[in-house]
C-alpha cells in the first residue's frame, strides 16, 4: 500500500512538517513501531523537533521509534523516492505509479 501525502496547500517551508505530522497520526493509528526517513543533514534537526512533538501529540512516543538513515544504510528508501519521482513527473509515469497508490491524503 502506498499513501501519498500532498501538502501543496502549505508554504514550501512548512510542507515537510505538515506531512510528518499527519504521517505520525496515521502510524499511531496503525500501531506502527518503526519509521525510517532518509537522512538529509539540512533538515534532520527540524525533523527531530517535529517528530518529538508529533509522537507525543498522537500518543505513540512509547511505541513508535524513528530513525534517519542514509540510502546506503537502508536500501528500501529507494522505493518511496522512485514512486515520488513518478508521481511528480506526471503523465505515463504517474499513471504507472497510481496502480500502487491506495490513497492521496491532502494535509
């Protein structure tokens, strides 16, 4: 299952934070135990602040663990990158990715 989080209604600087907040809400509802995000040194600190707040707000701070890893440390990080690229590219690429997308959630 793939869920696309669309934060295009937010200012560009706020989009990732909005997506992470809703993602944590969804993961808490699903009882998830681990979230792995690709490490980008320019945003890791903001992510940590957002995630710290979100896991407490959604009541999963004692259950959900989150980590930032580099792509070579977690090869499966390539999968969401590829799907996001297809979605953004549009046209026939988006049509092919749509087969895997269960939901587009506007945040």
